[in-house]
């Protein structure tokens, strides 16, 4: 039997869960996971449901059409059904920092990430040897103030050619414009330290060290046109004290960035995220 994931959001109203589960039952599907949340302030209902379904592609299409006409329309739902067996295609954007790239490719190479990585894009050549060592295509696309629009056109052509589903900015030190964001809405994942906006700038750890911070953290979020203010997917922190040097803070920060970014990628791949009002619902 093939497994499918159904995600739903709509105004909260009576009978949604019963109607949806009965619909799956009538198609002889077996529900293996269900989780739901109601935002009582906004009166919005969210649900993620996994079900097994023994059918050919024709019947799957019939199920989707039937659901759209008789269930989704009735409740005015935003919804999507996906098969987790299909590997999404992920493009990596990098600059010069290598810690997140090594971590992602290591997890990818070991089979931990259920994804395809057709290529890596960078505005520098520094990390090409890493891509070569993992046998992944590497495209160097220089980005300057003068050629940014043209560079993004080249990036978009590559993304379209390879049918990329989502993008991960693995410490890509460039601001992504609306041109990419509009095409990959809620499908571009970024990582940064959690000092923003308190210690913005080129040397945030140096500034934090001078202030004697007691915790440092990392945040992974979907990219929006508001810089570093997109819907948060995952966060984590670690404690530091007066005994730690600036180098200690940087190393701890990079470890957190790797862990938090990998968790965010997994949540996205497993379709456990739902975005609304610049926030996320993260299902367990």
C-alpha cells in the first residue's frame, strides 16, 4: 500500500474531522496518523493526516478530484495531498561558509534526507571542491549590485530546468529578491544566528561577547521579502558563560546552525509545516 499525506487549513467548523476521515474510509484507505490544531483567535483549523491507500494512479486522481469537489469546496479548504515516497528536489545556495553544507551533504549521503540534490549554486568558488567530492553539480554565479537581476535570471533557469521543489540557503550571504521568493513562496529555507536584531552586522559574536550574553541560538525560517523575518520553522539555543571565548561562541553557534537547519529541512520534507499569517504550525 502507498502512503499519502493530506494537509488542510480552513475556517474552524463542525464536522471537518469526521467528514474527512469518513471520506478516506469510503475509499478503503487506512489512516495511520492524524494531528490537528485550532487557532482560537483566528478561528482557523489545521490538520495533517497520513493514510495508506492501495490503488493505481488513476484511482488516486479520482480520489483527489472527488475530495476537491465534495469536501474541499464544501469547507472552503486550502489543501494538498502528497506522496512521501516521491523524493522532492532541493537546490542548495552557498557562499563561503562550509559547515552547513558539509552537514547537509553528509546526511544526504548517508540516506538520512529523503531528497534529491541536483546541484549547488554559489556566488563564490570556495566550496566547489566539496560539491565535487560528493559528485554534485556546482554552478558558480557571481552576484554583484550591478548584475543581481541577471544573476537571478540564470538561477531561475537552472531551478526551472531541474524542476526544483525547494531551496535551502546554507549560509548564502546574499539577499534573495522577490523574483525568487514569489516563485518559491514558503519553499526557501534560511538559517541564521538568533542574535538578530540585537547584534546585527558582520561580527555578531564579537558584539555578543562584549555584552556578556548567557545564551546563543540559531533560527531557521522560510524566506520572505522582509529580511530574516519569515515564518520560523525551528530554533534552538545553548548556554554560554564568562569562561567561553569568542571562538567558543562561534563554534557553538555553527553547531547550532547545522542542527537547526537539518531539523528544518526534515520538517519541510516530511510536510509537517503549515504557514499562515507569517507563523508556522509544526506538526509532531
